[in-house]
C-alpha cells in the first residue's frame, strides 16, 4: 500500500493551513483571489469517484465546511468549487471566493495571468480567520 | 415555498438527458468536449453548502456516478468537475471529459471560444451511451 505524499507542485504553490479528517487544507499562494485547496490524504487517487464512499462523503463535508467559512470570511458574491487535475493529477479540490470585477471575472481563475504571492503577515491573518470560521 | 424551475440560460445551452433522484442531467450543446451538467431540482440554491445534508450527499453520489459513466464512455484522460455559477446563479455542476490536445487543454473549458452545437443524431447516440453506463 502506497503512503500519501503531497504532490510537489501542490506543495510549492500553496501554504498549509491545517489538517481536517480527510484532507489537508492549504492556501494557494496567490492573493489575487482568496483561494483554498483541499487535498485528500490518500495515495494514488485522481478522480473523486475513486475514493471510497465514506471518503467521498467526508470530502463533500469538508468541501462545504470550507466553502461556507470562505464565504463568511470574504463576503464573496460566489464560491467557485472545482476538481480539475489536468496538470497535477493528485486529487485536489479548489475552493475560491469570487466577486464582480476580480481578475478574469466572470471567467475561471485557472490558467489566468501570473500568481501574486501573499505577504507573510497577510496570509497568516487570513488563515487564522478561516480557522475561526470552520 | 418556491418551486424549482430550470434557469433559462441552462435550458437554452443544453439538451435534457434524464432525471436522477436529485438532479436533472443535461448535455451541454457544445461538442468540443463531452460536457454534462447536473442541476439539483431545488429552488433558490446557489451554493452546494446551501443544500440540506441529505441533498449534499445525493449530489455527491450523482456527480460521481455521472463522472464514472463519462470516463467509461469517453476513455478521457481526466474528468473535470466544477460548480462555478458566476454567470448562472442556479446551482449546477459541470462534469467534463478532457484529453491532451482538446480545445484549451490543460486550461479550463469555461469561457473559451465559441460553442459548436452537436448534430441531432450524434447527441442522441452520446446520451444513450451515457444512460447505459449510469
């Protein structure tokens, strides 16, 4: 049985916030949008339907918990949820706060422009607010 | 209590395939990608976390059922799943079959180029294959 190891690109592109029952919760290091990622700590899974039924239910629970927290913290107009994985095959779920006029609105965030890294103190404060709202 | 009515734009952009326990399953009328949509038949819901816990579990089940069928039918490299709703606020989940070299690969499909409608006999045959695999 293979052990779970976080994909190298996911590790590089984000900042860890905490571990939930199934997933590691991470902040994408791109302050253009409040953008969180959930990574189920399961080896060799690319598609949501490859998870066990219990893990599928856990992922839904954790996705919706995080989405509601992100909405509370940001007051976003719309939460975008996506599991694409065309580039990084390790299963991960994007949860992004969107508002009218943000970069590429109303289009998707993936592949648009260049990331703008968070300042150290800012991402810590943001992560703390997410944790308070979980 | 408001009754569910399918959003006008979702109606216009897609072709009905069938109704599942919670959702209406539709084919986007854009043959550039095999692209399905699930619309929970619930009024006034924009975010997945606004569904009841039972409906959330049903949506997960139906999403994964359809995603696995789409993978079987197309042999896609990757299934993309997304709930965005920046334009159409009625909750709907995109389930798209992707392969290397398809339009905008490895970027997202949303907002890219112009839809190419299916031919009538082709979308019927495709829908039939999806139904066989559910």
